[in-house]
């Protein structure tokens, strides 16, 4: 897991071959995100998706929820 640890959050930029691939990954990830009920802050610019993870309900800190979601997002990215 090569996420950047910052104070109170994890962040990572996923790079795809094109815009359509980036959006398709976001849509696919959204189903799992909804099931986990833990929503990232994320943005898309062309072929890049920048993700920030923190748990707001725990005082804006990194928790097991963030680590689990990071692992899930990495797995979905590897499957692309």
C-alpha cells in the first residue's frame, strides 16, 4: 500500500490510461464505498483520480475504516 500519510489523512493519486478508465474505476469503486459506508474525498482530472481518506466522525483522523478502504481501492485499481 503506497499511500501518502499526512497529518490526519491518507492520500493517493491513481493514474489511468484515459478519462473513461478513470471514471469507470470511480463508478465501480462507488458500489463498494457505499457498502462500507465510508466515503472518500476524491477528484478527477482527465486520467487521474486523487483520493483523500480520513474518518470525520473520529475527529478527522486515520482509522481502520480508512485503511480498509485504501486496501479496497488498491485492489480495484490492480484489477484494471
